[in-house]
C-alpha cells in the first residue's frame, strides 16, 4: 500500500487537502488490463478518491458507449478480490457475456461476474450504464440463457454478502435478434442486496425451464432484497418478466416498479418461501400478470398496486387518465398462506385478484384495499380452493363483469345485499361450507328446524342455540341444519 498526499487533488475532490488517503499502488503491472504498467493521471486519481479504491476506469474501462469494456471490468473485479469494493463512474460500458470458469458442465455465461463479498456501485442509475453489445453472446450449451450479471461460484454456492447499487443494466434487446438474455441473475448467493437500480430491455421468453428469462432473478438464493429498483422496457424489444425469485428463501422487494413487460410478468416467483413485497407497483404488463405467485409458501404483499390510471397532469410519458392495467393484477397459483394487505388492483383486463389451484389449492387472505374497474374483481379457479381464502374490508368498485367470479357463478359484492346465485338448503343433518370468500350473514325462516350448528370443519360444527333468525357464517366455515321440514334461507354479504 502507498500513502498518497492528496493536497494536489483538493481542487478536484471533496476531500480535505490535509487528509492522507491509503490507496492500492496501481503501478503494479499485474493490475493493468494488458499486463503493461499503467500509472494513473491526476484526474484519474481524483475519480478514485470520489468513487472508491477499485475504479473500473483505472483498469482500462472506457465507458464511451462503443468500446467493449468486458475484460477491463473483469480485471477490476479480480484486483478487488473477495470483499472488495468496485466503483463505476458515469458512462456507458459495453459488455458481452463470457463463460463462468467454475461451471464447464452447464456453461453459464455472464458479462459481469462478481466475487463473494464485493460491492459494485455506480455514480447513479441514470449515469452509470452497463449495456449488452449488439448481438451479444448467448449460450446454447445445455439450453441456458446468458446473463448480464452473475457471481463467480453459481454451482458451489459459496458467494455471499454482495451489494449492487446506483447503476442501470441495459439488455439492448432491440439489437439482440432472436437471442434471449437474463439481466441481473445471481444464482446460489447467500445475502445479496440490489439498491437503486434500473434493469431494462432484456429480450426474453416465458417458456418453461431454464429458457424462461427475467430482467432480475434471485435463483436458489437466501436473504436477498431489492429496494428502489425498476424493471422496464423502453426500446420496443420483446421482454419477458421483470423481478423474479425461483427456489429462494427470505426475499424482500421494497419500493420497486415493474412495467412494460410484453411477454410475461411484472413480478413472479416459483417454489420460494418467505417472500415480501412492500410498496411495489406493476403496470402495463399487457400480456402477463402484474404480480404472480406460483407454488410457494408464506407470501406477503403490503400496499402494492397492480394497474391503475395515470394522473390528469399528465405525468411525463403518459396521457391524462391513461389505463395502466396489466392482463391480470395479482395471481396466486398453488401458493399457501398468501396475504394481501392494503393493495390496489385497478384497470386490469381480466381479474384484479385471482386465486388458482395449481399442484395444490391456494390458501390466503385479502385484507382491505381497493379492487376497481377490472373485468372481474376477484376470481377463484380450480378444485379444492373453496373456503381457503378470506376477504375482509375490501372495496369492490365498477368491475365490469362481476365483483366475484366463483365456481358457483358470478355475483356483485355490495355490503348488506343478498349474494347470488342463491344457495340451496342442504339435506337434513348435512354440513355445507360457506361458498363465498367473505363472512356471510344467513337469514333462516320457516320449516321445522330443531338445531342450527356452525363450525370450522364439516364434522365438528357446534349448536348455536338458535332454530331461526340471523346466523353469521365466517369465510371457510360450515353450517348444518337439523329439520323435518326444510326452511328457506338467504345469504347476505355482511
């Protein structure tokens, strides 16, 4: 290490002229990108002081939007080593995927390959841009798509505690022909943070398996997060999903936005556990869902928005009152314990919120929020789902076909009104489950009823002590009547 007196750089930096700064001696030929001695200029040293000890420009990166900077960036990553901090000044860095040395079997390719514990920071997500070159390398071995960014050890899974911030990653999809690329796609990483990123224009597909592509994907990761990040398409290319987690545990998205996906989802996850979305929005994903949860466990959406309308301003890039709907808003498919709290689903072409049976019936709750101006407000599809979802405090407004699309038929949801279709009185001493995903009030009259029982399982209902009148039956609960002459009943939303 050399101690460099920086008084001569005071005018070029915000560091005090009286400070001494420890900095790696970059005259070492092993750190130059071509193996030749490369001593920095005063201007370059100023960039180091402002940005960090491992400034990628000091390893040969140009950031001029033309030069292929892949090798130079790799040199900086190698120099930084485990736990090193990298800084990318403002500029557009052209990169091209190359083989990750650890894995010769599946042939993963990535343009940027970070090491364990490293931090990659840019000068701002509108200033530092990493862009795939036109016609970038795409792997055909094993059917695996290339990525903009992965880590060095995707098979052994030894990489951990990585942070990437304040950059844009541009897949340049319009210039990739028919090739498919992933964006920021860490695999088998323990502890990774994405902060203040734009990830855009990754040309993709929604086909199953390894060829399904994503702008951002945590694959078999744990303790991962994305905060203040945005996935989008703005170059007219055919793009697949935005944010994704596959086979991962403990993943959180906060204040993120995904829009303009033309093939698949705004957000999606599969086979994952403990996934949280907070203050996230998905809009104009016209051929896919805003939020998709598939075959996962413990998924929480809080104050998230799927669809909507543009303000009357209008905001830049929108027309006044423009619909921002997705194909569907929130889709819960084969997921257990999905909870939506305070969410909005508006102007989506099909359902605002849909619970679906995949390999198993979905289970969950919807607490509060607004479901408005969709074709359907809420739908249930598939066997076994009845009684497994509970809705409380949701406002259903102007859903054009129906507020509720249930296996038994369609109905409007208006508090205090009778639900349709009318429910048939079951046979004497036979339990029937509440067919609606919300608590209901049942008015029973006439006939010769000896007992009315309610409970949480068909075989364990308990007498209410009533033989007529008003009975509350919670979502998912069962009701049984004992009678000699059948009464009439009416079910009301209550």
